[in-house]
């Protein structure tokens, strides 16, 4: 999906419908001049509802909907007829969408399953007609309830990609190339920083028809947690990944130093990210011989498994997929 079409953040005004007013009416017929109260209840106002939809991959369809408004319920009618309730406004959202209150920042819901629904802004209840207030001692009530008002609030929707493996690394670490080789995804690839401006998902085939989902996250730079580069705009996508695959190229000045910088940015953004399982892939290793690899292994971080790979020559990719699968399962 092209960069302009990948939208993972929207803010809109959500307004539910107000309930219909109850009816104030008394039964009248030709030979019944003083019939009892027969005012019906008002209908319920429409609600704003989020629904998970696996066919949506982005929030693009909501980018220009700054106001989502449900209709009001109809008022009650004579002869105890209840007013029609307004239809709800159903908003399809991709899996991994988080809804939060724009003013307080409170998380309202997380949509993670196809078909999952959440009433974001409930519609107002309809008012009771005067027939509801009739009692043996008060047989002719002269009042009916107004309907409840609707609710108006500002909502923020954020999309956090659902993937088994998230690729973490500096720009030009070879993340997009790896994804294009091990899956059918076609991310933009170029020999310059920030080639990838939007996350890309790819399904990686494994042995005996098995598979897992890999996400290519735009490159992280030092200071990303404070907003530098693409900043926190895409760091949130890493929160949904079960496993983090750190990618550092073989020609890096110091692999341990780059790994520490990446780890520190994740720590500053969300310390809980450090609880995820981690693997290190040394990319662009086709330029290394066995002797150089042996020397470099002494400099690699000792607290996580590492593998040398090359997406160009397919070196180490089978070993990498085996390692990923063993950590996922």
C-alpha cells in the first residue's frame, strides 16, 4: 500500500442520536370521549459502533470523516405505539485499532477480532409516553418524558499492526529487502535512508504449509522516542508484535552499540517492549567470510540468539525462519 494511503491515526467528532420524546395523548373514539392515556414511548437514538473488519488494513476510509453523526429516534405515537429507533452508525475498522478519548487519553476499546463490536458513543434512550405513568390513583397523567440527549465527543483511533514478528532496525538495515524475499510483499526498496515510510505486512511461508506474519517498520533513529525522524508515529506498531527481530547490517561500525541504541529507544517509548522475545539478524552478511564471522560473533550481544543472513544470496534465511518459529511456538 502506498504511503499516502496508509493512514494509522484519525480524529473525529462522534455524535450519537437523541432519544425520541414520549407521546402525551389520550384515547378518543366516537363513543369514548374520555379514554385513558395511550401515548407511546419514544424510540432510541442511534449509536456509534466500531466493528472489526479483517478486510480493512488502514484507517484511510475515515481520514475525511471529521464528524460521524447518528440519527435521532422518532417520537412516540398515540395508541401506545413506540417511535422507531434510529439505525446505528457502524464504523468498520482494521484489526489492531485502539479507540481513545481525545480529551482524557483514556483507552475506550481495542478491536482485535473480526466482527468484534464496541458501542463507542451510545444513543439516547427514548422518553416514556404518558401511558407509562398511569396508575389506579392517577389515571390521567398530563406529562410525558423527553428523550435523552445524544452524546458528542472527540475520539482518536490509532492502528497498531497485528503481526507475529516486527522488524526493528536503523534505516537501510535491509528490513524491506528481507520482507520482499521471504514473503509476497512488495515494499519500496532503495539505497537511501527512510525508503520505507509506512509499515508493510507480509505472510512468511514455513514448513508443511505453516506461516507467520512479519511487519516491516520504518527505520528507527536515535531520539525516535522523542519524535525525531518518523518518531513515535510508527513505534506503536511494535507493541502488537509477539517477537522483535533486530536487524543490523554487517558493515555497521559497532553492532553492540547500534543494538543498545535501538533497545534504548524502545525502552524510552514503552518499557514493556523489553519483555518481548528478541532475535538479532546480522544482515548483508554475503560480504563476510567464515573467519570474519567468527570474530564478529565475539562482539555480538550475549543475551539473545543471533544469525548471519543475506537477503540477496538467501544465506541463513532458512535458519532464521527456524529460529523465529521456535521462539513463536
